[in-house]
C-alpha cells in the first residue's frame, strides 16, 4: 500500500517535468489524465477495508494467493489456500470478506468442524475441497445449509 506522501511526490515530480520539458499543453493534459491514473491504480489501496489488509497479509504468510482482478474496488474475490498448512480455526479470518466468491481449500487438513465457519461466508459461491479430511456427510450437510458450487474429491481411506 502506497502512502499518501509517495503519491503526492509522484504528482509533483510529474507536474514539474511536464512544465519544464513539455510546455503548458501537456501540463493541462496531465490534469485530466492524472486523476484517472490515481483512480484506477493508486486509490484502491485507500478504499480497502483494514480487515482485508490483515487477511491479505495472513493469506500470503501461509503461502496462499489472492485474486481480486474482477472485483469492485479490487476487494478480495478469490482466495486460494491449496496445499497450505491451515486449520479449521484459521478459516474464521476469512468471514469478514464481503466479496469472497471463490475459496480453494484443496489438500489441507480442513475437517467437518470447519463447516459452520464456511457457511458464514455469505458471498461464497464456489468452494473447492479436494483431498481434505471432510466427509461425504459433512459436505452434504454444508450444501443443505447453504447452496453453493462445491468441487470435491475425498481422500482414500
């Protein structure tokens, strides 16, 4: 996340460069283009909820990944925790994500005890739970509590 001072410094340097080397017409063009640049590339770090920053840091700390490319204001839309060393209790961190649409928990030690937490993720539409410790009964119970697309394969017993 860029601080406001870094952004102001970029603006000032750009203005000075344009006025000195490019003349007034480019200066006026920058007044139009710079707000667009800030809106699409910089300002999203100001609109992210503080919880999302914490969650993003946690996901990266467990070697997971995040995709927010197609989400409004670049909120976290997809979380991939495949092959990560996470527990049922860790999933509570993801509940505040209001735009979470897709979650991949493949090859983790998630069990049926995680179902109440997953069900609380109201915006979740797709769940991938390949090679977890969840049981068939648990997956059925989860699907009955909240309808969503669930991609699942069970571990060999």
